[in-house]
């Protein structure tokens, strides 16, 4: 990446990804392939992408602060699991050979696209089920599932929001918008934990991070404000279509 056009393309991708992550989830399906298309090796692309999108998650959280009121106990319960999982996923990524990770990329992208596509049916099932945290055992299971989701998030990130939202809706009480705000915090904590771990690696492209992070922060703030106004399903299916197409291209290459 040596031209202004490359950085302009990355800034645009990060802006859109920040909005997508705040509204529907799946922003990595936009930025990771963009980095790869510009010639960034897969592990470096995943590490750089994770750091760059972190401000976008922060912007999304700040825009949904009103929906976080009264939820400090739930956030405090889940945040430690997200921290441990994020660090574990980041460590796993940095210890994965480039060739192995490259071979996994199409399956990770297609899997994340499938998870994103399943969000509406999953939400409908959760609404009918009307589940809540009725026992300490169920709450413990929820914490464990968040930790597992965070490991995945630290490793690749795409689809993390979908997984966490599914866990929250299945285990904990709350309206969609309030649980969505908690999801935003968990995604931020997971990403930030992995990012701190990544800072000590040699895989980070710092100039790329700065360009993408600024754009992602703006996108996250915009997406957070639009989260209650925009129909997430429309944006989600666009992301699914893009992710599936990219995954198939990687698979047949």
C-alpha cells in the first residue's frame, strides 16, 4: 500500500465497517478483504484490522450510553470473560502459521457470513422463548459462552457481535436495544484486549491503523446513533452477500 488511493479505500472501508458493527455486526467482512486485496498478508491483515476497528467499537458504545444505564452489574459480570477470551484469541492468532491461517480464511469468512445471516431467525426464536437469567447455573453458562465467543473474536472478530447477541438474548433479560448496548461493550472489551496483546507483535501496520482507526471511530459514532433508526436487516444482508462472495472467491483461488 503506497498510494493515497489505497489509504482512501481503506478509510472508506473502515468508515462503513464502523457503522456496520454498531448497527448489525460484520464490519470485518468489509475491512479484512480490503486489506488482503491490497496485498497485506492474512495474519498482519487480521491484526491490523482488529486494532484499527477498536475506536469504532468505542464510538458505538458512547452513542448507546443511555441504553447502558442500570446495566453495570451485567457488564461487570461479562467483561472479565471477554478480556480473558480476547487475549486468548489474540495469542492463538499470533501463534498460527501464515500458511495455515491463509487456508482458514475462506472458511472463517463464510462462517462469519452464515452467522450474520442467521441473526434474524435467531432473534425471532429468542423473542418467542423469552428466556432470562433464572438461575446461577444459567448465568454461569452465559459467562462461559461469552468467553468462548471472545476467543473467536480475538482470533478473527467477524461475526462476534452476532454470537454475543445470541448469548445475551438466550440467557439474560432485557429489550433488544439494551442488550445490543451490552453487546457493544463486550465487543469493545474483547477487541481492546486482543489489541493490547497485538501491540507487542511485529504484524501491525501502524500508518494503516491510524488511517482506518480515525474513519472507524466516525463510523462507529454514526452507526450508534442510527442503530435505533436504520433497519439492521437491510444492512446485514448486504454484508452477508459481500462476505459470501468474498469467501467463495478465496475458496476457489
